[in-house]
C-alpha cells in the first residue's frame, strides 16, 4: 500500500510534465503564415517555405525564401495561443510593418523571455 501511495504522485507528475511539453505548430497554422507571406509578396523572386519545430520548450515556425540558389536566412516566429510572435530581427521587422494589421501576429515586448535563445532558434531552421 505504501508503494502505491508513492507511485500515484509520480504518475501525476508525469502527466503534468507531458501536458506542458511544446508541440509543433499545426499544419493549419503553417498554412496561415505561409499565406501571409504570399499575400504580402515578401519573396517575389522565389517561393516561401515555412516549417515548424520545437526549439527548447517552445513551438517555433521558421520561414525563408527558397530559390534555385538555396534558401535565405530564416525569419523565426514563436507560435503560442494561435499567434505568431517574432523571435529574430527580420521577423520583428515584418511584424511591425507589412504584417502589422494581421490578426494572427502579435509583437512581444523586448527583451524576449530568458528561455528563448535567438541564435539557437535561427540555427534550428538552417
């Protein structure tokens, strides 16, 4: 009986830990941000490609220009609560200008949360 009473709290901890684990952004979200890039003609001389990854404990989306010569540096977005929030400078520039009126975009105040490493996020999408 004592062993059972010790296992129950451990099982509950495992459930709580898994519930807070980040997941990739859903495909519908990737489609929404890709469409924003296309509608605003961000990359007129190539194709836009967006992908989702978990970086650290955060769901992030990277978007870049894809041409015959390769791909550009990614613009990285944090995806949380159905909003895209810019992580690196080029994404922030879009969020504050061309995407400023998009309802799916939200700009975080600087500095970014301490657990977001911009360099690691950008490298994760190269």
